[in-house]
């Protein structure tokens, strides 16, 4: 009570309550004195009239104390209700502030991503038209920012040596498609479970911007081949895919060989969503160890990796002296040059999928390689 009085004595509700308490103290002391006098009178056998006078004083003091008690209780109750309302307002204000901040932050991040992608799109179009002195603005240090910085570095190299234009565009295609595979893949994955209309619109803008970037890149490569002659772009049509059994990959072990951590996370989520068991390897050397130690039902193989690339790893798998040599292999690559798919088939790779790919395209290739069909129906048992 002393701490309460010292800390909050200036609060109006407590101040009024303490004032009522203080006013009651003298009345209580007077009541004690009257009580002692009554005790003496009763003990002495005093006249009833004298006793009655003191009893009337007791009634008067009781009325005063009752009013002070009511005022004390009412004041504290009023203060409690005020405090409860204040806390409720603070909680509501905090909830509204946090919710608003979360939405604004999400919208801001999505807009920044779109802004970065749009800048790269415009830069790609200008470079594709021959303006090699152009540079795109870097807005952040995330995946989009890394793509923009890589774009600027490669543009600067090409500007110093215009004869390297073809190599630049092909390298740019690979460097852009690798992160765009993760950006578009995760955006499509999130938009399926996002119910907030504003966030869905933001994700849709990212997807549309990414598609525009790829279209601009394809146009630049096509323009290059018009000048040089011959076809560069390799387009692999995805088989129409239909599934009615969501966990059709249950019991199937997939070895994913991918050196890009974000792309590895993406394909792992897509596979686990359909019940597949995923083993990961960061390069071809580790993939061979995983396959020999744990085995796998199918391999998803990136082609460009450090230490041992996907071409060499696939060739070595086909040369294993066991049944593991026959494991189906699907190449996943950001290269889109004519001849890559043919080279894959020559060394024993079963299928080829280019980045960025859609989930349905990945599932279709897996279904064909595993079961010899492009659709998985509910109740169907896996094929041989």
C-alpha cells in the first residue's frame, strides 16, 4: 500500500480514494473513544439516557463512515473500469498497428521485388537492342539485386568486348533463369495458399513480371540468332499433366542434385507436397556417394555444378556395376541452347526440363519417368 501510494498518489481515482480513507481515520478514532466510554458506563450501571446519547453519536458516525466507505469503493471501482478500458484500447491499438505494419511491409517487399524485376526487364530489352552501355538500377541485396548486379557486370564485360555478345547473352540466360526459377516457383507455390486479396495481387504481379523478363530474354536470344544464323532457343513442350491423388509420390525416394540452395528448397517443397522422400546432394561427386550408400528411385540432376557437373555425374551413374546404373535421371538446367537436350540423351539421361519450370511440368516428367504415364489417378498403384 505504501508503494501504491508513493507511485500513483497523483492518479485521480486513487487520490479520491485515499482522501476518503484519510477522512475516515478521525471518525474511526472517535468511535473507539465512544466505545470505551460505553463500556465504562455499562460496567458502572449508568442511566440508560446517558448510554443512549452515546449510541446516537455512534449512529451518526456510522452514517459518516458508510458514506466514506461507499465513496472509497465506488472510486476504486470506477478506476478499475477506466484502467480496463485503457488496456483494451491499448491492445486494440497495438493489434491494429501490428496488422497494418505487417500488410504494409508485405506490400512494400512485393513492390520492391516487382520494381527490381521491371528494371531488369527494361535493361534486358535495351541490351537486346544493342545499347550495351545501359545499366539497371540495383534496389536491394536480395536475389533480385544479385541478378541486377550480375546483369550489370556482364553488360560491362560485353561493352568492353562486343565480340563476346553471344556468350554474354547465353551466360545471362543461365544466370537469370537460375534465380528466376526460385522466385517464380515460390511465388506460384505461395499464391495457391494465399487468401489475402492484396497479397495475391502482389504475388501475381511478381509472376507476371518474371514471365515478362523471360520473354524479353528469349527475344534477345532470338535476335542474336537472326544476326548469327541458326537456332539457339531449345523449347521442350511439357506433357499435359493431371493428378487426382495428391500423395502419389509416397514411397518414392528422389535424389535431388542441385548446388543452388534456394532452388533446392523449392524442388524439395514441391516433391514433399506430393509425398516423395527427398535426398539432397550439392554436386555430382556427392550425388554418386548418396546413390551408392542410400540408393534412389529417380534422380533430378542439375547440369552446371562445381567439382563435378551433371553431365559427368550422369555418365558415371550409367557406368555403375549394379542395378543402380538404371535409375531414371531427369536433367534440370537453366541452359536453353540447342544441343543440350541431345547431349543429355546421348549420355543416358532420360528426360530434360529447363528452368524456370512449373510444378505441373515437374510432376509430369516424374510421372512419365517412373510410371510411364503423365497422370496419376486416385487409387492407381505405381507402375513398374
